[in-house]
């Protein structure tokens, strides 16, 4: 329990320090740069999620791959 409390305390202090540094120490130009970087990362993640979602519906034909046919023949020959 003590380890968890220590971890949460450190995380809270770090988050507070980062927030205060963002609000008080950065110029408007630096804040805008951080925001545009975050938007770019968000856009890239959304595009990757879309690609993965589109690929999940893909179905391959079983007879397309000749090595798969050979492997199935070998299993049949072994009695499986």
C-alpha cells in the first residue's frame, strides 16, 4: 500500500509541475507548437486505427497459397 501511495504522490506532483510549467513558463508560440504536435500525433493514430479496422474485414482465399496446399497434403498423408 505504501508503494502505491508513493507512486501516486510522485505522479500527481509530476503532473502538477508539468501543468504549471505549461501555463506559466511557455510562450503562446510554444503552446501552439505543442498543440500542433499533439494534433499531428492524434491524426496519425486515427489513420492507423482506420487502416487496422479496414484490414480486419479482409479474407484470404485458402487455395491462393501453394505452400498451404502442400502443408495440408502432408498433414493428410500423416492422417490428420
